[in-house]
C-alpha cells in the first residue's frame, strides 16, 4: 500500500496535537528544512500560539513524530519526475479547528550552503547574519546580494 499526501498531512496534524500539552493553543506550526536528501537529514522548528498571546511557544518533536520519514515521503510524492527537487523547506500550519495550510519553497541559498563543505573558505565567507537568515523559513530577502550563486 502506498502512502498518500492526505495520510502524511493527517500524520503531521495528529502528532502536532499530541505534542502540545497546552489545551489553549490556537495555531501551531512546524518548519522543516531538508538539508541533504542522500543522508535524509532535516532540521525543524516547531511552535504554537494561544489566543491574544503573540508569544511563540516551543514544543518538542519526539521520535514518534517520524518527521524525517514523513518529510521525505512528502518530498518524493511532490516530484513530477525522479530528478525533480520540488522543495527544500516546508511549513505546515495547523489550526485548533483542524484546518491547515502547507507552504513549500525551494531556496537556492539553502541548497548552496549544504552543497559546500562546512570547513571550506566558501562556507566561512558567508556572513553569520546571512547564514542565520538562509537557515530560517524566510530566507534572505530577494534583493540581497548573493555572490555565492554567481560563481
């Protein structure tokens, strides 16, 4: 039996609900960054918001979440053909009423920093602030200089 995107979304939603021990949450999200398909590594950020509380509250993503497996199944299902790279970041936002939104993006800067060795001069030449932005959901602003992509 093959897995469907509906089943993957259901898995994400179910595990978000199980992971938040605060009954007053209103909106929760996970941001997933796929950094190396070959070794199936990801990093993630998770948080939730409560009504009238703009504070971002963290929650833990435990092993039962199977985030790496779920993310790579979603990645594979998103391909139109085997050589596609459909995304390297996604954000799944769940509302307490069960509705959700998922956003995908392919960030060239993010792809680049994981294509070079972390001990290289190329890697070291990227400013710390730029590196933080690249490793976030938002990424760098469109008009930001990108000398590393023009090599």
